[in-house]
């Protein structure tokens, strides 16, 4: 970890890395109480370094949760999920005990089909199943760094098509979790698309990141989908190596924030017959 980040962390809170490339747990800090600007500056630096931060035992009301999220940037009103009454920024991600599918149970990066992808996502546990429901993360920054130099150079010249319809293929699936309901499938706006460089640089550190993901990327711009698939599959297989990953086990009071520019995530759907409820903030 760079000395500037290390020094800032040591002076404000305790940090424990969760993996060799991604994830760190922040301990011994109660965010229901006011924190100094230096604390949040150090958190933002740590988030840039580790890609995702995990917080335990945070007993926040919804107003405190919103204020916590605002320390990382401007909150967006959620435009797809149901939200907490009076708080349009706080989306509700709920899997009922009767649901079979689960939102997010595939490797993806949130909303890359938008012209300007969201920067951060924050999620907190409200109701948890008695087992399972972990969330996996991987570092697309570390995955890119481990590629051969020649392939890196090729990827720097490419752009990729991201499409919402590539993830949300089934209107019944979408209706289970999103505000829209069939038969108004046209209102789901499945056809939102955007083209982004296959390699981006992080605004804060200028580090390069592989910016393609299995959830939304259809093909490389100017290539056919068939021709694109071989390279995309190879990149996805490479990125999914265990050494680039970490796994988080939720507990009551847990909160996560992650950087969508440098991480992928996967919500494990292994708790059938039980309810799981989360609250999400989207940070521009």
C-alpha cells in the first residue's frame, strides 16, 4: 500500500486487507457519530487502493446511512428499484423466500450501460438469511496488470458495447425486482446501451483497469459478436482467477462500498427459502 494511504489510515482507523488485491475491512469506527474530514479522506484513499471497503457493526438509521454515503459523492435517486419512503436515494434490494432468481447473482459491474457509469455503490444489510448470501468481489485493476504487455496494448485500442438487455433478458426476472411490471415490458428500458473504452484509467490514481464485464458487455465496437466472444471469454476467465477475488460474509450491521470502475461483484444465491433485504445507495 502506498505510504500516503498507509499513513492516512493509521492516523484515523484500523484497516485489515481481505485479499491480496481487493477488499479491506474497516474496524473500530462508529459512523453513527460525526467523523472528521480527515477520516473520510483516508477512507476515499483506501477505497482507491483496495476497490471495496467493508464495515461491521454499524447501527445507523436511514438518515445517518444517507449522510454516510454522501461523504463519498453525490447520491443519485434510484430509477429502477423501489425505495424507502421519503428517501428516493435508498433503493431496496429484496429477495423474498419464494423467489428463485436473485438480482446480482452473476459477475457484473453496476450500470455500465449508462453513458457515464456510476462511480460507487453502497449496500447495507437489513434482513439476512440464516446462511449464505455472501458477496464476491474481484479486482479488474489487478486482472489487467497481470495480462501480457502485447494484449494490454491491443485492449487499449478497443472499445466495448455495454447493453442493459444483455443482463436483463427476461421480463419476468426484471419484474421480480424492478418497479416495472409486465405486460409493459417496453417500460423496462431494456435497450439502454453505451460504448466505453476496454481499458480505462482511474481518476484518482491514473491506474489502468480492464473495463469489460460478463454482465453487460455484448461485443467489441466494430467487431461481430462471434468474433468478440473468444477474446471476451479469455479475458473473463483470466479475471476470475481466485487470487484476484475476495469474499464477504454479511452480518447484521454490515455495510459495503465499492468502486464500480475497478471491481466486479457477484451476489451468491445459495439461501433459497429465506428472505434477504438490502438497502442500496448509488454514488455518482
